[in-house]
């Protein structure tokens, strides 16, 4: 039991229970917590009045700066998609909604309290079209994607919503500019593994049951964009791959090393040290990617987006819980060139904060307020955590 004073938790008390507690009920009239033990068919009560509990001081007061937001709108029929990021270290959330009158509305929320600052009508809803909305790090626009299907071929149309002085301005693109087109009907599903300004790395499930990874060089038009490497494999054979990022000032392609999950082959491709890192994750995954940026390394499971290991120089940490890896939001803020990095346990919904240089655990956020947690995004100043929960709900934690 924690006692809240203002926005901080300064005192706590522990009640030792003799039975397994599944659910708790609070009675405000007599300040008691009740729990029912199904096995013994007994009802237990615990008095939680302040003067009857043995309170202990917390050595370092914990800031309780968590704000949860439901974003209720009576005119909203369904939230089709949402996105979140930091723009100039300020949290932003975008929600694309289908309204009761079958129109589409985009709403923008910002600040530590995630207040609604603007909305924009973006046309009529079409049940045959799939919609998505996206916010990108330090891009002052929200992007809406309309995905159409015509004669077994998918094509998309983009619309940019400019965010300026709290106002939304719609700028529709013609969709005539094509950067790359791959006529491959054997692809069933594609997942982004890594993307930066020069390269795009994806994993694909093929209709024949095989898997493939592909590396693309990104350019401004179709003549400068190309697939530069492809590797097909069977899921039963496993996959180990390593991405080596070039120097920040270099515009070279990243280096990609690939091997089946076979130790002799991995030793030949990666060498002894990296193969040992892969083999330590053998029980958790046979589809791993090792991402190297200078003296920092991150290892993750490709298909499950699970973080397996974080390493700086010779100091590394393997995660023995279901740690969430986010390829779309964790760069650059959560993993590279920062004093701390954040990890989410998808099973317990706890947030762990580690020191990037010695990988020591610094702080754990564990609260019923952050239930159903999916992802966490940290700003550059590492002063705010923007949390995404299930069903397009968001909250902000002030560190």
C-alpha cells in the first residue's frame, strides 16, 4: 500500500497475506480491502486506515507523473489507426477515427497531458479501403495512407497533414511519384526489420512457405532505388543475420551478413565472438538479427520483435523476459548514443530503464496505471516516456 502526497509516493506499508489474492475489492465506508479465497471459501479483510498501518519512508521518493488518456469521443464509431512520436522533445499522438456519420477525422494530441489541439476532416470513409496514419520523429506532418485493392494488386494513396501552430492543414499527394516497384506475386507478408536514410531491410513470408530477407538502397526516384541483396531460407533452417551500420557521416550502404542457423556456417560468416552471442539465444530464437552501430550492439528476434541482448563494448546484457523491440520508434532515441535505454516487458507491462554503458538496471516502473502496455518511446532529453497501450490508448510518464 502506497501513500500518495501530491505527485509523489513517499511512504509505503506491507501487509503479509496468508492466502493467494486474485482480486481485491475496496470498501470506502470502513477503509477495508476485501479478497475472497475460493479454495477455503472464506472472505478476508484488511484495514488500510493510515494510522493503523506501519508506514516506512521511501529512501528516494518516486514521482507519480503518469497520465492515462482514454480520448473519449461520443461521435467516434471506431479508431482505425494511431501513431505517436516526439517533435522537438514534445509528445504527439495522432488518431485516425471513423465517425458516426461515416466521415474520417484526424485528431492530434500533444503535451504532457496529451490534450487535443486540433482535428481535421479527411473525407468519407470507404469500407473497401484500409487506412493507416503515421507520425515520424521530428517531422512536423502526419501521414495518412489509403490502401486500395484493384485486380489483385494493392496500391496506396498518401495525404500529408501539416502540423503548424496547433492547426492542421491537408496537403494531398497525387501518388504519381514511384520510388520503387517490385513485381513479385510470391510475397504473402512483409515486415520491416530496419530502416534508415539510405537503406531498407525487410523480412518476407513467401507463398511457397519459405522466408526471405531483402536489403534495398533508398533513393529519391526509381532509378536510384534498388534491391541490393536477397537471401531466401526455410523457417526450419533458421536465420542469423548481422547489420553493420556505416559511420554517421557516411552515405555508404550498410553491411549485411547472413547465414543459416548452423554453427559451422555461422563461424565462417560471423567469426567466433558473434557466433557465441547468437548461440546464447538458441533456446529463445533461431531467427535472430544482430545490429551493430560502432561499439554498440543490439540483438533481437526478427519475427516476434523481441529484444534479446544489448551490448556496449565488452559489457552486455541478455534479457530473460519478453522484452519488446520496436524497429519503427527506437531509433535513434531508445537505443543509440544515449545515457539510458528503456525496455518494456510485454508480459508484466513493466518498464525497465538501463544505463547504456554498463547495462545496469537503474529504475523500474511498475504500476496498475500502465496496464496493457505495448510500447514505450523516450524523447531525446529522456525526460518523458510516451507509452502506447492496447486499443489505441496512450499515457505519459515524467521521469
